[in-house]
C-alpha cells in the first residue's frame, strides 16, 4: 500500500523543483494516477500502442497531460480496463527508452502484481522503490517479489525499501521487516490522515501540506535517493535518471 501515493508525490515534488519530469501509470487496469492529481487526460498509454515503432519526443508529448500545480507530465493508464492487455511489453520498452531521452526524471507507478510490463520497466530503470507496510502478508509478498526479481537477474544495487505507515502500532516493527526481507530499510513514511484527504481533494500532499511530516518524509526520499543520486547527471544534460515504484500491497 502506498505505491500510487509515493509515485504521485515524488514525481510532483521533483517536477516542482523545475526538473522535466514524467510519471507513467503502468497500473493498466486500475490506474488512479490521473484521478489522484485531478487530471482528466484526453490520452493514455493505449495511444502509445498505436505509435509503436515510431514513437518520438513529439509523439510522446502529444499524449501526456500536464499537472499544472507542479509542472509534472503524466501519461495516464487506459480509462477502459479492457485495454490493459492491448499494451504489450514491447510498447512499454519503447516508451521508456524514448521517455528516458526526453525527460530528466521518469517515474512509473505499478499495479500490485509483477506483470510482464512491470518487469520490463524494472529492467529499464535505474532505481526500484519497494514499498513495505507493517503487516505479515505484505512483507511475505514483498519477499516473493524480491526473490522473483533476483531470479530474473535484476540488479540488487538499485533497490530501496521504504516502509509506509511505519509508525503504525500493530505489533510488527520495521526491524522485523528488515529481518524478514534480508534488506535494510532506507526510509520510513508515517501514517497521516493528510494522505487520504489530499487524494480525495485531488492534490499532492507534498505540495499542499509541505510542512506535514508525511510530506517531509517524501521530500527526503526524493532529495536523497533520487535527486542526489541522479540529479547531477541530469544537470549535465544527459537525461538519465529514472525512478521506479514497485511493491506488493
Ligand atoms: N502514509 C499513509 N497514511 C495514511 N494513509 C495512507 C498512507 N499511504 C497510503 N494511504 C492510503 O492507503 C490507500 C492506498 O494507497 P495507494 O493508492 O497509494 O496504494 P497503492 O499501493 O497504489 O494501491 P493499489 O495497489 O491498489 O494501486 C489510499 O487510500 C491512501 O490514502
Ligand atoms: Mg496504486
């Protein structure tokens, strides 16, 4: 839980710093990036399928929406869940290759499952943010996802584990999660009623309530794990940095 929250807020914050940033909604059936940011996009990733083999900067620019408060560009998921299986992994690959060339940062929100499209995106990403919550099924599922990524030969160096709602008093502690995952925790995001209330208002909490602890935690992840790691590369004009979110609820 928290993938879309983190994807939208990280991307909106990075965009608000002035970096040319794209957020792609790869939750092809139930994507809710657009609604979370109060966008009514005319186009979606489904349109990219029609451009297969000839996707370029201009074509991509014609299907993204702009989130005015932050300047973030958004490529929405199809509005019809039936279109989800009409977006082949090869299209996702082409999309990410083109996007990486024309945006300083590309974020990808993912569905709860490791679909072929998600694995393709993982392959092409510089960083994978894995989100854990303090409940046993979520930790078990994240362990399975990590094992799957390992089996597929994904790099272990560019993974970061974030615990969402890390302050919940539910008997399981962040240290237990580290032990179960055999992976250290890089960042913790607190629970906050500001998260659902901002989603319901269609605003990014990181911009709307910048002083809240949840916004501070998200900014710190963006500054430390994304902008500090990849930012200087981006400033040199080589538009490379790429953040990816993936986790199991
Ligand atoms: N830190 C938090 N504090 C309070 N509520 C939160 C927090 N993070 C997420 N939530 C709530 O949990 C719900 C699910 O969050 P979100 O949509 O980000 O998860 P998700 O991983 O994208 O889910 P899905 O797999 O369904 O796409 C939302 O209603 C959101 O408001
Ligand atoms: Mg989601």
